[in-house]
C-alpha cells in the first residue's frame, strides 16, 4: 500500500480564545519531480482486455487491444508510481536499512534506480538517498524506488513479485494518515487538483482563517450569495486526531481541522464543486494533497464545462483519442475519460505533418521535469511535448482567446478508399474491430 | 454529473418560464423549447417500392463477398457455420471483420470498405418518400412526399438503403436499424435542442427555429420515454448553434430560408449532425410535444460511420452489410462534388423528429 501521507501545516491556533491561524492548510504534492503516476495496464473496467481469440487451428489471433493484454487488475490497484519515462517503480524487500540501497551491480542493471533530477527536493515521505556511486535516488517512506528493465511501456509491472516476491509495485492510492470523524471524508477534486475534505454529501469543505465567533454572515438567508455553512458535529461527537470541536457561531457544534473551523459553501451543489474558492480569501478549500501541475498550465473553471486544463494564459489544451463506443459518451462534461494506455499507444504520432498546421504541441519550458500525471514525451523531430494521463497535449489554432474551445468534439473518420494508406500505423486509431475514427477533446483533470 | 447540472439549474428554468409568462405582453418575442426525443431516418415503406426485392441478409451477402475474393465454398461455409450473432466464434468473427483484401492480404472491411466486393444494394424505386425538394428540380431520381405532396423530393439516403429489411418502416413504425442506434445513443450523447421563437406562437406568423446542443443528455421517465420539461444548459460554442427562419401556419412550422445545422453527437449514432440546405416541417401538438421531418444534404461518410462504428455487431445482429452501405451511399450521393474527383460528398436525407417540451438556458445561468 502506497499512499501519500498528509502533510499539513501546524496552524493550530487558539480558536476558542478568539485567535486565528493565518495560513491556509499546507498541502503536500503527491509526487516529486521525476516521479509520475501511471494507470496500470488493463486497469479500468471499461478497458479491460477481451480474452485472446483463436483461429480454426487454435492459434491465438493478434489482439485488437494489445495494450490491454494483462487484463483488469483488482480494484484499488489502478495506479502506480513511475519514473520520468512512465515505467513502473518497485520497492525491494532487501532494502532493510533506511536510506540505503542493497541493489548494485547486476541487480542495479536489471532494476535501475529512480534518479532524482537536478533541482528536485525531498519533502514529506519523499526522501533522497545517495548511492555508493554518487547517484541520487528517490525513496518513498524510506524505501528506495527502482524501475525494471523488462517493463517497456507505461503501466507495465512485469517485475511485480519477482525474486520470491522481493520486488513489489509501488502503488499510488491517494492519501493516508488521516482518520476523519464520521461525516467527513477525503475525496479527489478536479478543481483543486488533489485531495480535499468533503462532508457526508461529498461536498467540498473549506477552512476558515479567523475567529468563528466574529464570522458574521453577510446575510443569513439561503439566497445569500456568500453563504458559508458550518460543518456540523453531532451533539455526541468527540474530537478525533486533528479534528476538534467548537461551539458554532450559529449554534450547535462545529468541526475544526488543524485549528481551522470547517465550512461548506452554498454554491457547491455536487461532488467536486469548489465554487467557494476565491469568494473570500479567509475561506480556503481544505486541500490535503495536490497533484503536480507545471507552471505552464492551470486548471480552469469553465462555466459550461467545469474543470478543464489550459495553458497558463488560458488557452484550452486538447488531446486526440481513438473513437470508442463508450458507455458515457465522448462529448459531455464528465463523460468517459480517455484510457491512458490508448494515449501512450498513440503517442505523438497521432498528430504529424498536416495535422500540425492546426494543432500545436504543448512544449515544456526549458528544464521542465515530469511529475504526477504529467509526462514529457519526445516527438519524431526530437522536440519535447507535455502529455497528461498518457495523451500528448496540443493547443488549437482555431481558438483565438482564452476560454475558447473550438477544437473540442472534432471527429476525423479515417475510412479510406486509398488502399495504400495504413490506417492503423503507429499513431492511428487502435480499435480495429469497427470503422476507425479519431477525435479531439478538451482535457479534464 | 449531468443529472446534478439539471438539478442545479432547475430553479433558473422556473425563473425563465415565469419571466416568459409574466412579461409576454411587454416582450416582442415568445419562445418554446424542446429536446429531441427521437431522431431517425424518415422511412416510408410500402408494397412495391422495392420492385427488385429486398436486399438479402448479411449471411448471403458474406457468402457472395467471400466468393468475390476467391474463397473456396468449403471455407465459406465453415466461416458462416460459426455465425451466432454476437456470440460467433472467433474464427468466424475474424474472417468477417477482415473480409476485405488488399494485394491478397485480409483487411478490415469497415475501414477499407472498397476492399470488399460490391454486392449491389437494390434501390427504392417507389413514387413516395419523405423529404424536400432540395435542389429545386424534379427528375427520375426524385420522390413525392407522402404527406405534403411536394414533388421533386430529394432523398438519396432512402434510395440507397430503404430496401434493407431493417430499414423498412413508416411514420408509425420506427425502422429497426435507427431505433437501435438512437436508443443507444441518446442516453449518453448531448441532448439536441430545438427552440421556436416568434411574436405570438399561438398565431400564424414568422418564426425563428434554433437548433442547439445541450451540455447534458436527455433522461428517461419511468416508461422509458424521454422525460418532458427537463432543463438543459445550452453549449455556448457557436459551432453548435443554428438559427433558421420559418413560418408558423395552422400549427405547422416550415423553414423558409434553408441553412446549415451542426450538432455534435457520439459514435454509434451520428458523430455530428452536419446538415446543409436544411428544411424543416414541424407540427406543434396540443400536448406540448412536436414532430416533423428535417431534410438536407449530409456528408455521406458521417452516415456511413453510423454503421461502420458498430462494425461486426451491427452486421450480424442488426443485419446490414456495411461495405454495401458504403457503396450505396457513394453511388446515390447527389450534392457537393469533390472538386478534384467529382465524386459527390453529400447525400440528400430526410429525418423524423419527435420532440418533447424542455427548458433551454444558457450555460452561464440566465434563463432563455
């Protein structure tokens, strides 16, 4: 089990005596530079591999879904920590001494260490060890991390369980180290790009910096646009860990986390909403851990679409996917997300030559490093490109101003009369049981 | 998520409806919005419209195609012996999916349809078919609309495909092929919205007909019908918003100035309704619903993809030979020739619409 432990600022304050903690919760990143998160091969029930088909002679036919060849893993095993090339990372049972590696020589050739890029810093459970050859290696929870040379595509885990189970996949499973009281949970938020506290309705919880006794609402009716509602603790509830209880300014009891009173916002109506963010700087989304996002990109709250990923100057980013008959469709907010395995399989070859006239690769800044769901991939000409959750990212020349999304929902049907064209060449569609098509869509976190 | 969005804006819809009601006298315009509940090919089948007969079912088509690529009869029968709809054995499925041949090599029949021999669909030669006279001419390829009597009706799509058993239908009987496609798609594709605007929609007069795409899909009621009076946010993307001028007369709206309509959809159905020179005849029913015929030219490759995107399953379970569809659409395409090849890229079409009342609001929150 590998979870990102919650690292929070100790803004414990004297709430009951009227003091205030000045800083918002300090959320750690889920991954440091050079460590990515990859979806495991075959993960996602919607993408599980069909059983191999056989011809009349009993020979296995080529799978139309070669990248799903390992089948669907059990629930809770969806994501793995990976190196900067997306290769799965493992821990080694013989690494018993904290901060030291026991894998050198032939072992290190088969299991190359997860190298720390220049400028990366340790934090929380992520530490840096120095190997005997001077190489800096990432360790998580004190365990050095290694890739496996026989893994060739992101998400593979051919090394898992080898050497009598000495090698174990370093899985990413969200946050741990927090035991919220009944009625409070942890959920992943697209808008916050990380893990946040939510109430029993799965609505986002906010922390308040200030004296709750003086937290007079601008208005106390449901029509108030800035209506903050205390997260109510049951009368018989007891403090638990970092969660304490105060008398609410509106009567009853209210939960407090790390010294900060907790509220929900009336503008949030469904799970994942964070419409209260930015309304009042004293209220901050209770973020526990954040995913990496490069400085060149932002998560934009699109009024029509919800959270989508854009460049730092607001231009919508797009990915090109294979057109599947997907149960939740393609074109609506929250519809079936693209499979990272498909994105990896298509790579940067899904848009070359004439395609590049309208679609511009999203190029990393000099010295940028991959992390979290963000990979850096190489194009055929050697240039680099950001990829998110497996898909290479592009801007669209049809978009003229921040917020435009004119590249969304563009389908390219690749049925052809030209028999010299290899529709299924690398970069092309990967579904070969029906007619082939590709489509462009904006990118949801 | 879409359900949440609908709830979120339900109160806005109420405000919108109230505003229209209360200020109708003061405002110059009234509006009524609908969600598309059914969108299918407008079929009008009757005895004798296919004098050359109906097209054979795929099994017979497959046999002919395999013979066309020189396959021995013994192997053909072995392949066809494994046909069990969606549960066909792997060998049969693989052979049927890859029954195209390029330089002797098997290729996907749905991506390389012209690598499969053309079995030649029979065409609809009857006098009547739904639609409109799109090109202003009446010739041997034209039909007469069975309801309005309009002459010179252009409907190449019906001519191409209407002799397939699973496309047979009428105003009362939905053809199987489109019933399956639309019924599968409407629960997950963006709802398509139609809004009628006019000075007084209870009287005859000029109207504007808007076609717009929603940010939610339709939902169903307990009977499985598309739910009435739902609220939809309109996608602000101008690509998915069309406005056509028309005339309301006797409870029927006719578009008088044809134009383009673009509405994005989803694979298995139409990836995009991409209609040019669009005409509409829409009857406003007393119960608040509406129904009618939408016609226009459509890039035929988009229609082909409706079939191709469901590939083998569509062929063996619904019963349409997909390369045959490709050849037929290509043959009967009747507009927008490619400047290089001369091949027509669009085909005349007619679609049956069934609309339920709905509220359409801008995504940002103001009522419409």
